[in-house]
C-alpha cells in the first residue's frame, strides 16, 4: 500500500481502488489581548497579563496619579513577573512586583493581592522626589533595587501602550478575543476596590469613560463580561473587537454572560 499527500488530500492506493480523504484543519483560536495605538504598532498579551495590567493601572487611577505612574508600574511588573501573580521568585519575592516580605513590603498574602501590591508600589513611587521626570527604568529601579537596574527600559514601549489604553488616553485601544469567561462576578465590588468607584454605567467624559471601558475589557475574562459599549462603539467577547454601533449610544454600558455560557 502506498500513501501520498497532495494538496491537503490523502490518496490511498490499494487493490486498484483509489480512495481520497480530504484533510481539514480547525482554525486555531488563541486567547489574547492586544493594545494597538495609531501609528505606534501593537502589542499582544495573554488574558492573564491584561487582567493584571488592568488592575495595576486602575489602582493608579484610584490614587489620583498621572498616567506616567501606571507606565512605571507596568514596566516594573513586566520585568519582575511578566505581569503574572507569581507564588514565589528570587529569595522570598512574590506577586506581580516580586516584592519581598523580608524587606517590609507586607505579608505573602498581602503581596499576592494585586490591589495591595500595586498600591504599595505606587505609594513608594509617589514619595520618590522627582519621579515624574525620571526615565522609567530609573524610577523603577529606585523602588525595586534590582540586580539588573537597566532591565526595565526594555518594557517601555509595551508599558506606555498599556498605560495609554487603561488611562483612557486612546479610545478603543484594547481588544481581547477568544476568552473563556468566568461566571459573572461582582463588577461593582471589583471596580470599587480597583478604580475607586462602583458607578461605571452611564455618562462619562471621554477619558474617564475609556478608562472604565478598557478596564472592563481587560478584566472581562475574570469578571464574566461579554459586552462593553461606550461613545458609539461596542466590544463583544464573541467578536473580540471594537466596532461602530448605532445602538450603543454615548453612555457606558456593560453586560455579563449568563453563568452557563462562555465565549469560544
């Protein structure tokens, strides 16, 4: 018996009979979140990374810090943990920022809480004289005291893009696709803890509205959010993209998927 592969078909020759079996391949649907800024390229992250980035940026917003603070924090977390909430690390380092309990950052349980960890980082950053004018890598190093002080610089483009999306500087800059949505969570409680407000739905100034909308998309998988609309555009978990929507209206609105339904 001879087997030949030609143009996606398997041709089997046996006993003078030709049998062709057409091979098909299902499309690969890789989960991911992409930040795209006009004229500045795009950066793709896992849903886990986007979820953590959304929390980090939101805490900076809650504390009333400028977008540059989020850029520094995000560059730090990208270098220290690749935006993953790690159980351990070098010596006793844990969490998104690899902060060490032995160095007075808090307990292990506290540092595994992204809101606590981000707050602790921002509080030290805000006390650093002149941090607003420092290069990102210098500000990060002054807080972290890393053994590789220049390493934070490599994450500057990604962190600036994430900060621009999550602080509402660029509309509809963040998209997430092929998510596996968790059961609907308490969005109001999460928003209060991270953004400092439970009032998401309704009218907002453009920058504030896109801050909240981007946070919802970044946190969509964890919160079970399958639709977000603002300023005439709608993102859905099904499409994975923002699109003009005549039914969306100007106000911010969100929808959570039923517990039994998940996006593909």
